[in-house]
C-alpha cells in the first residue's frame, strides 16, 4: 500500500495542525486533503450490499436520497448461500462499482453475531455462527479489494443490539468474547486484511470501543497483525485523545475541528506523544494512497448487467424451509398470488444501508411477463400491520378454493426492522397470520414466500404446503422468487441462523437488551444452535437447514489420518456426496467438530467447515475440507490462548446441524498443559486428573482408602463411594482424616505444586 509515495517524508513536512486534521473527516463522507502536499480527499460510502453514495445533503440513516445503485441481497440472505465463491464475486462487482463512482472505501461487511432475533439490524449481519461469519466476510472483502477499494469490517465489537447501542456496556467473559464475538472478525482480518476496521458505539466490559486499547491494539494489531486503520462509527468517538492512544486513527464524520484541536493541545502539553499521532497519520495515508494511486479508468457501473447478477445471487440464497411436493409450480396450474409483497416486495432493511435501487421487478410483474396463469389479490399492505377486513378476507378465502395453488407473499413491514431500534417480538403482523391460517384451512396447496430480515414465529407452519424464505433478497428478489417457485432454479440456501419456535426459547431472552447501562451476556458461548442443542430444546428449523427439489446421499467419510498432534497443522476430511434425485441441485456439505473429552463449557458441536457443490442427477463428487488444531480448540482464560486438550474429537458431516449423515473419530495428543497451581483448596480429584500430579495423587487416594488394621474390608460399592467422596476433598481437609499429619499435608501441597511448575 502506498508504495508510490514516501509517506515518512510527507509526514515530516506537515505541521502539527495538518497531522491532526487528517484524523477526522472533512464532512459526512469525505476525508480531508492537504493540497500543498498533494494529499487527496477521498470519499467513503455505506454498504454493505450496495452503494449509498449521497451527492447532496448527507446523513447516516438513509433519510436523504442517494444515487441509483444496485441493491444486492442483504447479509441475512447472502450468508444463507454458504457460497464463498459467490460472495467474493458479489464483492468484485461492488468493488468495480465503487471505482466507477470514485469511492475509496465501502463500509462493510457487518459481521456482528446474531445473538437475539430481536436485534433490529440483524438483516445486515451474517450469522449466529462465527466460523460461517468469518469465512463469508473474508470472501466479500477479498472481492471488493481486488479493485483497490477498501472495506471497513464492522462493528468492532460486541454490538449485538440497536437499543442503547450508543452507551450500553456489553458485559461478557473473555472466553465468550474470543469464541463467539471476535472469532468472525479474526478469521476475516487474518485471511483478507480489510483496509479499515470500524469501531462500534458501545462499551465492552465498561470501556468504550473507541478507547479500548485491548481490542484496538493488543488484539487487532499485535495478535491479528491488522495493517490498516481504525475508523469510528459515525459519532462513536468518546475522548478523542484517549481514542488515538488506544488505536483509533480516523474520527468520522467531521467534528468541525473541535477534536483536531484537542489532539494538537495534547501534543503541545506533552500529554500525547507525537509519535502516536505520526503513526496514525501514516496508517491513514497508506490506505488513502492505496486507492488514490491505483484508480481504474476501465471500471464501469453497468446497472443493467449488475441487476441480473443481483437476481442470480438471490436464487442462491433463498431457503426452502418446508415442501410437501407442492413446489415447484408448473405453468399448467391456476395460481393465486396474495399479499402486497407480490407487487411491492420488501427487499432491504432500513437505516444506513438503505439503497436507492436502480430497478425493482416484482414477482407479479415477472409472472405476467412470462405468461404464467397467475392472478393477484392484495390481502394485506406491504408497509404496515393493518386491521383485518373480514369482507376482503372472505373474498380471498373464496378465491383460494377455485385455484390450484395459492402463494402468499408475507413478511415483516419495513417499519419493523431497521437500524436504530430493536424489535419487540418475533411476531408477524396479525393480519398476515389470520389470512395464512384462513387460506390454508380451505386450500391444501398454500405456499408462503417470506420477506424478512430475521426469524419470525409461524403458528401456521404445520398447516401450509411449502415455505420459501427469501429474506431481504435485494432488488432482484421478485424475479428470483419466480425462478425458484417454478423450478427454473433449484433452491440451495441453508439457514445461517436457527429459527426457534418462540421468542421465550432464545438464549438471551432474559438478558436482552439490558437496562440501558449494561447488558449481561449470561448465556456465554451458548448462542444459536450451540444453546438449543445443549438444552435439547426443539426448534422450528435448525441452523444449516434447507430443502431442495432433489435429494443427496453421503458416503465414504475418510480422514487423511486418524490422529493429530502439536506438530501436525491440519488433516483432510473427504466425503462422497451423490445427487440421488431427478433434477440438478446444489448441496451444502457441513462439517462440525464435537469435543468428546468432557471439557467444561464446550458446545455439543461447532461448525468448522462447509462447501457448496453442484451435482447433476446421479452424479457423485468427493468433497474435501481441512481440520486444524484451532478447530479443535476453545479459548482458555488461564492460558490466555487457544487450547485443545488431548483426547477424542468426533468429526460430523451432514446436511444441517440437526441432520448429521456420517461421523468419524479423531485422536489428538498435545504436550501442552494448562497452568495449574496447587493450593490447600485444590481437590484430590483435580490433582488426580492432571498428568503432572497423577502418580502422587494416586498414592494419596490409596492411602486414604486403605482400611486400618482390624477394620473390615469395604464392599466394592462402598469403596467406589469412598473414593468418589475422597476425590472431592480439598487437600487441606486431609488433616482431619487422621491418616496424614498437618505438616505432611503442607509438604505434600508444596510437592504437588512443584510438579506443576516444572518446564
């Protein structure tokens, strides 16, 4: 980056005021220039699923108009593609559009974990699973940045709600932070090096993200080797000087020079080391010049061609949740479309990512253009929860009896899901639920096509013939839905989040969204499917679920080797998958790892691999995925690092988290041992388990269990009970046993602890 300029020399020529000026925006979307040094101003714009370039009066919430652009499917949809190649190609299209529009940075992807389905911005986030999140985000970033356009991965970190997002503190353990809320960022940053990272508004364990040196410097730069610069979310700065020291280089938007003056004052008074300011300026300039010095004159924003790409992408994302054989539809059938989403589809969420779409073609328009035998009745409005009109409802029920199939285009009105506030429940509008229930009662072939950015409760799910989850599918959702409903494309999306039966079942139900000051992440690492499986709690549809118009058979699960140790970085997992149906289709092969060592606090399984493949009828392919030591590991707070204990790990491969087809066992052996300090409070059981103290602990157990002279030998059952009780005793309690003196106990504790402190 920036290899055409001598940045150190440029910085040496700057005044203190000029350096400080580069650390904040010129206005809402542009950075500052220094004309005398040929340092340009560059423009950034909201993404992630399209360009929201505002040329007139600017705002951050999508209230004012922006240029016509392509609205691609939102992240809630694209994550369901489980297609790394596809999302990278989408990123490439966005990168070229940015070059054509002279935009240096696209603000995205948004990778915060879907902790609760109520988060108003879930439509913009990828998944409840950090591995899927990280892999999809990395591919998106690589695609955009192929055009020398930067990305800004956001919102760093633990920003999982909209209510109170400006000042609430997310309270969570280090293990939860690392395993769930940072892992997606870590994967994406290590694999794709986004040009920028955007810090979030909230506090993390009491410290604002914009002042959090542990996150911005210790983890982001020192551990993950991030090379770009950190910018604030719009208005997220707290104390500007502290933020600069913590590692936040660019404040957005402009502060009218107010915070720039604070930086200058701090340097002059010796409060801020000028070397820190110089480093911030260097990081900003490297990214600025990486764009400004590598402009692509051949870049074209072809809205017509890119619209077709948006349609194609959505066909890869939609998830067929249920189907009794009613889908796909055929041209011979008489079909009724109901619901205003059929003519006015909801295809994006509200707020800063809102795109001024270049064109939107509805499902009804598409059906008419293709000459399908389809009629339409409104049923309910697309933009509100209106009262049920009993007369109109009866007309629709009567009409439903006289057709072969009814497709109800339902979902959430735009006002319900938006940046800035959270949902209050998981319900769909009552008028929609009433209509679906009434129609399905008289028409067995009732299909529901959903337009929503996050899970909804579906009390009628068992009564309809099919459910197609379109999510917020971008401006091509109408055309894509037609292709999917009529079988021109075989649905291949898989759920990137669990659909629970009801809100009360969700992991964070008792702790979301907090009291406005703090929100406790009391569920720990048990988010999404990790929670539902541990609780054995039934769900409506599991993570990874998705049906097809064909079927797939799994066989021949083979590992490149059946054991690993510290010296071996990866093994390869191979599995054969065959299309056993009559039509071409795509399968998402999912790989999960299950720790079988009774390690405390570990989920039953975790996604650690996936691959999407296309198969013709009767075709078989071998799918290969790799497993690393990190994939076996959890974050140990004592070690302050990732750790995989020796033992057995089950590798599970299948169609969904609740549909595992094949399993195999992998043995792992590590020489690495966890820190262990033996004190009087340490139990005999603990020292018995640790290999460093096992031998000595076994001697103690034997001594404690042995009968004294003249005592009757215990029965086998009693001996087991005695040994169990002894295992739970703190070492200090051995004094009261009468079999070992206090002095001997103290010596023993020192001996045991010494065994653990040897290198």
